[in-house]
């Protein structure tokens, strides 16, 4: 993730001195959060839009923030980078949206004009990237300011399942771009996805666009593995109960897999990917790694193995929207729990204890 500090602009105060307030989930340091009053955001630049949140969710990255693993997130920050909503106000420089439009919020903010944006690397936008709920206030609130609205929002088709579309803010493009596309999944491939959480499941769903012969899901959570089976996994391996490397070798006649997708972000899972990859294969890393991992070049150097990393750019979001609209992809499958937005503290408790609560994604709906 980007680590460049970007200051949150101060809220403009109306001429009468009154500042409208809203409720929001606010980070106050490791292990500290509160549902509290905050000033309602206002237009800062002409390219901004103010969005009234209808539905939002919690990401694994938000849990990392709450643990203090993302030091750029400062005390007082409103968390969250996913959601759908209604345009409350559009700046004078916003051409594609107007008040009342229903929109999907991208987890990545992009100006569309800088060198990186012109390469399609929106995640490295020189004035954007992953800033929502990170370097500026985010979406787990009643209202949110979206910079560069024309490039950072997507119109929602009339009649679309807005709850399902929340999954297109982050996890589906992340699983697809960082896992499936970087892993160069092809028809007939044998792929292994290490991690059967929301991101791993997103990779599982979108990998099926390319008709792989085998999709092997690896995790230590039996419930998530069983869910993966219903979503199209052809084999499941509980790495807490059996030796995953030996099982993979048996399933592939000793060769290993064509594509190994790492969807956890800890040293052990990246190590596993290196052990199960076949010659000529691709290791596609999705997981957010907070600790060093060992790269076994002493065994991989001669194996024609490609290792990729990536932060989601959300360049595939328009395609995924069409796929969902055509009912070729059903993101609603990922949603396991529902809360009101003002129940966000309870939602965090549920999502933070996913194994116990059998949770994948939670949806929080504003009144």
C-alpha cells in the first residue's frame, strides 16, 4: 500500500458557523475505535463528490489497521474503503455524475491523468491510490468525500443488486487482478488458492472465467473450505489436518500446480506456494505481508517460475459490473451477515471472529 503521507483537508464551515455532523467509525489507535459524531464532509476541490452511504462492508485490511499494522493511519481517521451510495453533492468539475445518482465506490482513487494512471496503474496514482480510510476519511460513515469522482466512482445500473455490488469495490477486482490475471490462469490449468477467505473466494469465482481443470482450495477453516466447495472448488485441503504439500503432489502426479495464488499474507502461506508450484508455473501474491518471507531461489532459480506482486488497480471493475449484470457472476454468495450501519461495532466483532461466526463478508446498511 502507498505510504506517502497525505493530509486530510479541513472541513469548510458554512457562513452561519454551523457544521453539519454525521456518525462514523473512527480509529483512535491500535485496538481503539468508536462510533461517534464527526463533521460531515464538504466539497474541497471541484473534482470531488459527496456520497451518502447506503451500504458498506469491512475488509481484512481494516482489521490490520485496527491492530496498528498500518502506521500511516492516524488517530481520528474514519475507516473503510468499500461501499455504494447516492451522490449528495457534485463539484463543479464533475462531469459524469449528478445529485441523486447511485454509485459504486472504488477502493482506489485515481486522477486519470498522471503517468501511473495513464499506464492503468491506478493504485499508484500520484494524487490517489489507496487513500480512502487510509490517508483520508473513508466509507464506514454516513457520508464520504470522494476525490476525482469521475474516475473513482462507477454508475450503478437501474435495478442492480446494490448489496452484491459492494463486493466490486475491492475484493472481486483484487482477487481477479492480483490473483487470476497475474497468475495467467488458462483453460486446463491446475490452480491452488492458499486462503479461503473473501479474497481467496473472489479469486476462486473469477478464475472460473478461464475454465481451469482443477481449483484446489487450501485453508485451516473447515467451514470456509466447505463454502469454497459449493462455489466451484474441485478439491479442498485443510492444512491444519493434513500435509498440504504431500496432498498436492499426489493430486498432480508429483508435478505441482500451474498457478499458486497466495491470499493470506503470512510467511507460511507464501512458503507453501513455493513448495507446490510446478516448473513453468506462476506464483501470484495477493496477501498483504507485514513480515519478511524467505524466497527459495536455491530451488526456484532453474524452474522457470514467475512470481508476481500487485496492488489492485480496479481497471477490471467495468468488466466485472457487466459480468454481474449478465448474471455470469453472483457476488451475493460472499455475504454471510447483515447489520445496520450503526451496528458497526458488532459487525467488527463478527468479522474479526470469522471462523467462530462462519463469516465471509458482512454488509452494513444505512437507515
